[in-house]
């Protein structure tokens, strides 16, 4: 029976209740949990509260987003049922804020209108599940049980505070989420694929996985797939026997064998030659291989961590990467965010790098002008953390004898780009229709996005379809930008 119908009949069938109660016991959800229902429909609130209370949990309702934020900031909720279409905006706009509350509750989106883009945004921003109100009571109850089971089991994990982070710096939600996956991966021997733009710290994460694993006392072997000579790739990876080819005056272990009992890190695995991918898949499955010129197979008990800055799914579609190999290397997947998507960490990173370089160059600790941090945060950092590292080294070097860092100390190229992006194109006089002054979002730099989005929402009166049409953005991209800049949308077309 659909939820819309069942909200008028809140008594579940006894057999169904017993089944769910048994699953609840199996999941070992033994402590009282605290559940918040965020929905402006009183009957829906009553139903979801009733579901939670059947299992001995405590539940409250919030009929606006503002009240919901007050609730999660003042009480330790475990699970939040969150509606999207609320009187004071879209529930998706506060999803990250709810997840970042002190108790870090799991969020189950419950919405009346299905929206694939909204579902993608919700899951990418940490929602436990995305359920339509047409779903059965049993389905919603099971989502609650599983979310609580997950929280219960998560408590048993190694706390992030005791992880060896190996130079990974940041406290933003984006980086904490990556560290959480890293902690899970470190507790197993499963393969890990780390994806992200160049300079986001993929090797740092790979080393941290190794250092926090049971293999930490053994080798961490790096293989740069972009530097593998195609004619010698097999001998480099698998080694060779004496006399296998001209110049092979003695036997040598390959990199795969050197990683025995340790971790093999394949950096930029997307560059692995197609001709070798099938061979490596077998090695990954069997952990046995034959050296070049060898007569018998050699064993290597390695754990694989791979990294890429390419879209391997698209490479699979184009035939340049094997589907079966992708499945094999992506048991755990960590998607590292670009620096522009974790600006909250820039100040912390800058201080970390300043301290590092001050010690290296044996100079005093520097102070920072507010404008220096403003400049760092305003810049897009196409080279990500690696570019910030380089910029901080430049600044420390230039300001060696000076106690305070100013924007003047940043590399000239960065200052030029910031200056150019700060210049706003003039608006033609007499244009009264605000929509005529709005341009495609791509023409604005990051620091102008917030103002642009506020004007866009005001001009369209919260009509998402009109906003997408004017801005040239997809619905999912628009929602992501609204969330990023905390721009609240209220009006039609928000579902």
C-alpha cells in the first residue's frame, strides 16, 4: 500500500511489524535513537513519527527548514527524514548543513515528486537514501532500520582522530568524507581506486591507506603508469631472468614482486597499455605471474591501490580500458574533490605549508593579512593543492625578511588572474528587466557566483526551470551551486 494511502491508516499489519522488528534486532539497533521528521504535512509527520516510535525510538517534527536547522544544532539526532519542497525552500539546500551538525545524522530524503537530478544531488551530498512518498511503509521503515544499523557499526570503526593522515590537511565535509572511506579501506585488503584532478593528493591518500593497514611494515611500491616504457613494461612490472634479453646480465625482481606483503600503487592507471591490461587482470586475480624469460610462476601477495585523473567509465565506453579490470580495481572508490570545492580548507592548508616552509628555510613564522587569505579563497586553483603548495613556497621565499604575507607576495600569474576576474563587465543603461542583465554562468568567476545566483533567484521568483533556462545550467548543476553558496530558493518548480 502506498504511503499516501497508508498515512490515514497508521497501523501496520502484525506480520509485517514482526518481520521488521526481527530485522531491527538482527541489525543490533538496541539503543534508543533520536529521529527528526522535516515535512510541512502534519499527516506525513505523524506517520513517520509513528514508524520510529514503534521501535522504541524518540521522534520530533519540524515544519520548516529553519526549525529543522535549530533542532539538529541543539539535539543529537541519529536520523533525519527530510522533505524537499518546504515552505521556506528546498530541503536539498540544507542537506549538507544537516549532515555537518554535531551528531552528523543520516539523512533520508522523503519527497512527493521524483526527480532524478535531485536524487543524484542528494546521494552525492551524503544522503542515506532517496525515497518517494509513494513508497510503502515497509520500505521506509527498512531504510530507517538500515541507517541506524550503519550508525551502530560505524561507532566500531577506528576514529578518524587516530588515523595516520600523512600530510593530508583539512576539516571540510568533503575531505572528512574521503578520510572516512580511507579508514574503511585501510581495514581491508580490497582494491582501492582514487580518482581526482591532478594535484588533489591522490598519492598522499594511497600512502595513508598503506600506513593505516596491516601491511604498513612492508613496501609501498609506486608505479607511474605514464612513465612505463612500452617495450619494457612487462620486465619493469614482472622482472626478468638472467639472459632474457640483451643486457639482462642478472635476474631482477619486478615492481609487483617488490610489493610482496605490501602495497602496489599504480598511479594514473588509465595510462596502462591496453595490451597489458588483460595480463595485469590475471595477476590481480591470481597474485601469480611469470617473469620475462622465466619458466615458473612467482607469487606476490600485494594489495592494489590505483589512482587516475581520467574518467575510466568513459574510457571503457571508448574501448581503451577493460570493463573487468575496472570492476576489479574499484572495490573501494575515493573521489577526491578539487581545491575549489573545499575552500574551507584553504586557510588551514596555507598555515600548514607556511609552517613547513618556514622550518625548511629556517626563517621565522609569518603572519597573514586578511587580504592574503581573501586572495587564496577567491582564486580557482586549477592545479589544486599542489599549486597552493607551490604558491606558498613562492610567497615564503619572496617575503623571507618580512613578518607578514600580503597578496603582493603571491606569484604574479595568480595576481593577474585575480585582477582580471575582479573586473565586472558594464551593464547597459536602461535595462529594467533583471533577467536581461544575467549572462551564462560560465562567464562569471567563482567569486561572482553567489551574487549571480541571488539575482537569478530574485529575477525568476524561485522558478527553477526559468533559472535553468536563463543561466544555461542543468538542474543538477544549479542545485549544486545553490547549495555551495547557501542561496535559499522558495517558489515554484523546486521539486
